[in-house]
């Protein structure tokens, strides 16, 4: 790579994985992915560690770090820049994952973006205001997320095992993964990757829904939670009063046809002519836009520092 300091390192962080790209730092395109971050610990040091690893592995010397992540609600941009001393980075732009998801999907246009993977967060942007709904983490929120689905599936499986509710194939599904189902909760509680691990069961719940009413009920409730978040966010910024707002849905959870279909059906109950909009890009695209974001409602949610 060139010795000149240029380009933007964009990073999209999640609890299950991260993706990154470097643009403008030399010929060609650099990009990759890696393990997720732990929102139970300070996020900024984890990101700084990943940045240093990326720079070491690629030899690139970007001047700007633009990063979106859960846990960056009020990030300390100055501390992040300090953690990257002796690197090429001399400017940072940090934002919560909801902001970068929105920018990737809709840019600076008005509308609502819901991003649902391990966790879930919804952001609505009106003419002058921004409203965030949920994204409160696995302990206090993230209703309808992959973690929420996995957690509810585990509860249903154990209740079925106890005989407290109807039989469900989810009990067998979890029994196949644990040597002793009665010890599953202890194994999960002590697993440092428990959030991502529980969230990973969302895919299996989606598969089980083809034959199991308990699994279908969990997915339908997830879709209801997600649609409620969109409606609440839209109303808070005065969108959707007279016509459906532009709504984009991002994230692997929406690859479930049942969740996506139910989500649209629930929104159509509120807005009869509602149609889901196709996003322009993803949260990584949105992270790259942080570096030179124009003035607007979202600009106040970007935290910057420079040398």
C-alpha cells in the first residue's frame, strides 16, 4: 500500500459479527468480516483492537475511521482517537448502529428503518426530528430479534419438557444440542458467547415453523413486535398520519419469509396501502457515509474527533 494517509475504514459492528471495508486508500477494494463484539463490555476498546488488527493485516493506512455499532449510544470519540495513536487514523466518526443502518438504507431521506439481527433497533427520521425505538439490548429489550426468538424458543422447549405447555418439536431441537437438557441453562449462562449462541436458534425456529405451531406462534409474535416498533417510531416524528411512510427492513431475521410476510401484514393493518421499500444499501454502506455526512437530523447522532 501507499505510504500516504488517505481513505476511509468503514466498520459495521454487530453482536454476531462485524464487516469492514477500506476505500480510497489505494487501488482496488479491501474488505472482510470477523467475530462480533460483546456489548456487555465497553465497546470502544473492542473496536480499537479490531481496527489495529485490520491495519496490521492489510497494510492499509486510512486516515478516517467511520464506525457504527450497538453500544455506541454516547461514544467517546476522543478516547477512540487516543486508542488509535501511532496509527494512520487521524479522524473518527462514530454512531450507533441504528444511524448507520438508516443511512445505508435511506441516506438522509425521511422514513423508517428497522434493523434486526441478533438485536433489533428502529430509527425514524422526520423533517426535523429523529426517534429511536428499542435497541435496548438483550437484557431489557430487542423484542422480536433473533435473540428474542431463540430465548422464547428455549423457554417453550423447557416448558414442553416440564409438561407445562403443549408438546413442541423445539424440545427435541434443544435436546439434540445439549447432552443433558436439564443443564442447558447452566451451560448457556456461563457461555461468554451466550447472546449470539441463543440468537443462532432463530434459524432453526424458522425451519421448525413449517410443522410446529409453537414455533409459528413465536415467529408471529416477533413480527408483531417489529411492526409495533415501526409504527411507534413513525408516529413520534409525525410520519404515517395520512399516508404510509417509507419503511426499510434490514437484517438476517427478515430472511424468514414468515416473519417478513407477517410484518408486512401487520403494518398493512395500520396503513392499508403499505408496501415495504427496498433499501439502497446496508449498515456498512451507511458507516462509510458517516465521514462526510451532510447537515440534517441525523448529523447530531454522529460523534467526531480529529487530530
